[in-house]
C-alpha cells in the first residue's frame, strides 16, 4: 500500500547507504523515486573506513529490503586485537559462530553495489551536485551544478552531515565536539606495511595511549585503513592547522606526536598513500520546523550527524529509512506531512540516545588513562 505517494515523485538527495536503502524500501512499494548523487558514476571510489551494520538496527532495514543474505555473503566477520603502543598484543577477541553475523564489516563500495543492483535501472542519476532547492508551481525545483533541473513532490535529504539544504527543516548548526581524526589509507598493506598488517592478523586493531587512540582495519577493498583520534590542538583553530595534502608534513606531525610508538605504527605512517583530517562534529537535535513549503525531511547524517565513537551513525540512518518508509507506505497516516511528522518525533528521540552514547564514549576516550578494553568489557 502506497496511496500517500500515489502519482507522486520522490527525490532522494544522496546515494550513500542510507539514501539507497530508502530508495529500495520505497520501490518495494512501487513508489516513483529518483536518487540524485554527486559522485561521477557508480565506480567512483567512496572514501572512508568500512561499515558494520548492527543486529537490531541497521540490519533490520537491510532485511526489510531483502538484502540481508547479500550483506552476510559480502561482509567480513572480524575480531578485535587490542595492542599497546609498542605493538604488543594485549588481548584478542575472535568472532565465534554465535556472533559472526552481529556486525560484520563491509567496504562502502561493496555495500553500494549490493544496493544499486536491487534498484530499478536508472534510479540513480549520477554527477548531480545539488546547488539550490526552491518551491516552484506547487513542486520542489531541484537545481544542480552544470546539469538540468528536476522536480519532485517530496524531497528526502540524505546527503550527509554537511548538507547545504537542511535549512528548510531545521535551523540547527553543526558543532565540533573537540576530537580530531587523522585517517590514512595504505594500499597493498601486506607489501607496504607488513609489520602493521601482521599485527592486525586479520582483525581490527585498537591501541590507546595517553589520549592518542589508533584504530586500523587491514581489509578495506585491498587497503589498510586507519584512524588516529586525538584532541584537536588549539593552535589549529588559529590558522596553524596541518595541510593534509602535504603528506610529509602529516607524517612528521605523527612521528613527533607519537615518538615512543613502536615500529609497526611508524611503518604504517610512512606507508600511507594519502591522509584526510576530520574534526568530529554533531548536529544538535531539537524540534524541527512545522512550517515547510512542501513535504521535505532529513535522514541519516543530514538529520543527526554524530561522532563515530559508538558505531551508530549509519545504523541510526538505516533505522530512519525503516521508520520513514513504513510511515509513508503502510497506510497509517492521512497525509504525507503527518507521516513525516511522526517519523521525525520518533527519530529525534532514538537519534538523541545514540548521540549521547557517542558523547559518553568520547569523554572517556579523552582520559589519558583510557583503554579501549573499557568499551568492550
């Protein structure tokens, strides 16, 4: 049943896991939906670490989409190795037959491929960077950089935490939380960083020492991806931030900041092909605007950006898709606006709980005596 959206065009802005899952759930109910994605094409490499979809949240949406077995087939159940800053293994947790499907890791492009193959051909329109969104003749007019305009009756914004068009829904502004993640990629790690690759031993690696936290995954589509989490240096706010395009200066910063970290870490820094610097941010959740020109709402990071310290971001976004798609297609509401309002009230509650969990973990991580084992005890 999809009578609320009968003869209506739905535009989803953003072709990440949340936007594509939303499209799949709507298409299962024969809704006319188009996804507009700024990436040039489906083969564009998505930057970032692997994703793990949790039982009871993210996996529920994938199950409703009929894609859970595809996810299990592609994703890798991974253990965790806790090591000290010299590269000595302190404790190992390996996946078991009982928990191997709780939250296996999947590369972002692999997840995109699974979702794309489930959609009606040409659902996703590539190379579409949205520049403006306005009301025009009773419909939304979507304007793109150097591409034709489009129209829609309902817009679902799923284009990430730095979305430029969420102001129709909320006046909330992005806030930095104080932490900073330096992320690096090492291609062919078994050759370019054999000590770190061996230390990982097929598992995620976690190291914490004096407020510097290191997390690595050796299996990210042929690369080892890692993140170093630190408290953002104050001088970086005064115009003295690192230039992450200058690889050698980043390597020097890491070597000077972590001089007593052992050979596996120094090796992986030297072997990094490129760095990205990410201040951790959140979008405060508050009551959203009641008055909107036409139906529009937010899902995923565009709605509730949070730091990654509880592993909840994509999973809460997928819960959004389940909640909103059911409201729009299962006949419980008289209007699209009422369905959206109910979704937003529910979302603000469960997303706020996830943001709080992340904030508690972040506060613990800033303690110089923090150990990752605290989060897994």
